[in-house]
């Protein structure tokens, strides 16, 4: 085998080795599988947890630990995850951690559905009440229907797992949120653990019910193996981050603005692609149309600033609309499990400052262009426009009555003096100039 062929095979061999190594790690028998679960609950997260539990069963894992930190998410996705937990053939343990994590909204349902529910110190759970799109309580028959359905769902979960029904219902009816110690005292969770190893030690010897049959946990000292999302899942799930979605949307309109100022196709295509990715993320988030319209208004004001002399007033108005739109981009939760999210203040400040700098550069370039002497792209260096009058040329694109002529070695925009149609190839004489447009008469042949 020659050297070149060997070099070409090296990347393939390396990829196969990495794949085999990954399979070997995921296939480690007898290890507790840990599934890191962070961010908004969406269909990507649902598929990841379902696949992770299936892999754990296939490798003979004694249990699965879901490390949870979520602001909430899709109601449909939450129900699918709950069904997956309730029907799991091996024990599923949820650990809300590390310190500072939360199991809000959808996270409450997911935690209560686990065979063993645990939380780390300085974590909280709850706030799963259904409210309207602007944060108001849902009233009327529809509100009662949503509330009753949510109460029935969380009641069924609590009864199935032997957790206090009154406590679970309070997270929905009263939007109650509890600390780890309050949840533990109420019996809503089983263990307060500082780490996953601590959880496995405390859970050892407990008896849980798996598919109607008793199961004694034997987890003390058992090794753990982490099964993270694959790169594709991680990328799609990252788009549902409220800050990432906002940044992508901002970068997108940067590209479109730059495309309008300096047409090059590249920035326009990249900008459109970033906006599409942003809307993929918005699909999993409680998007506020008012906030999106404010950002849209800021874009319009920025575009107008490039074409209207406002001495920067339109740009300032655009920056104000941009900051307000970013602050109001997401609404309060609209369903019992929807995430309570917002764009982080440091992100708003940073992107507003960057937008101001970007607009400053664009305006500086536009102002510089406006102050340049008016020239036709056909004027060669050192040749005055007036020198063209009296010269002869040839029609390159028919004058209808406007078109182009070739004169003085360049193509020019031109029109016929009397408005007549002049066909392509007709010789003409330049009689006058109107700005950047030559006025011509056809020559007699």
C-alpha cells in the first residue's frame, strides 16, 4: 500500500476507533447510567431520555440516574417523558443537581414520576401552575379545563409513586415552589444528596415498584457511566436556549443589514441561516410576539437610517426598540409545564452595545460613500465627464428609451434625446449628460 493511500485511510481508522471506544464505554455492563438533562424540555430531550433508558436496559444497568436542571418546557414532551419513566423496566432515579439547579414547571412532573426522587442542597422544585400568555391566571371554562387536567395528571403521578397528593397539587393550584428541605419534609422527594455517588449510597437497599413488581436497589459502590447527547442532539437542543436563540436572531439581522449595505450574498445567506436556526429555537420557547415586533421595528429603523439623513436619531430609536424587544422577547409561562425564561441582562447589554458599534461602522461607511464625488462607473481615471460630449459610441442594450452604450472604452447608462427607441448596435453621438446618464442621438448610416 503506497503512502498516499495510507494517509487517506488514517481519518477513517481514527473515526472507527473513536466509534468503537464510544460503544465500549456505553456498553459497560453493570454500571448505573447517568443522563445529564439540562435546559428546556423539548422533543430532543424526550428522545434522548427514551434512548438513554433503552440503552441502559440493553447493557444490564441496575438503574438510571437523570441529572435534572430545567426551567420547564413542552407539555407534550413532559407527558412523553413521564410515560417513559412510569413504564421503564428498570428503576429511574432523578437527581435535581448540582447545587443551584431547579426542577421548575415540567421538571416537577418529571421528578415526581421517578422511582427515586432526590435533590441536591440549594435546589428548588415546583411552580407548575397554568397561566396565560402574559402571565395572567387563565379564567373561564378553558382555564378550568386546563387546570383540572393538570391537577388530574399530577395527582395520578403522585399516587403511582406514593408521594403526597396535596403537596403535588399545590405546585399547580398555588404555583408553590419548595426548597429541597421543604420537599423532603413533605415526603415529595426521597433523598437529599450532595452528589450522584451520595444518591446511590443512600438509595442502596430501598425497595421500589417497577412495572408492578418490587425491586430492591443494589447501588452502593456501583460504578457510573455518563451517556451524553450525541453532537446532533446537543446542537438542536442548544438552539432552545433562550440566550442562544436571541443571539442567533441578532447575528442574523446583522448579516441582512450588512448585505443591504454591501451586497455580497455571503452575509445575506449566513444571516438568513442564523435567523432560521433562531426560529427553530423559538419553537420550544414561549415567544412574545410584542418583543419580536419591537426587534423588527429596530431593524426597520436601522435600514431607514442608511437611506434617510436623521443625524443618528433613527439609529438611537432602533437601539431603544432593540433593547426593549430583547427584554420582552419571551412571555411568562402559558401552560403548566412551559419554561419561565428570559434573555439574560448581561446578554442584552452586550448585544445592544455590539449593535450600536455595528451601526456606527455601517453609518460611517454610508456617510463616507455619500461624501464621495459623483462618478459613473464607466469614467476612467483622469477623464472628466464633460469630455465625453461629442464623442461617438455604440448601443449595447437597446434604448427603450433607456439602455446602455459603449463609449470611451466603457459601458454607460444612456437614453435617447427624443425618447425614440434605438436598437442594439446602432452608432450614436453623445449630446449631453444628465447626472450619470448620457443623452445620445443616433448617427445617420
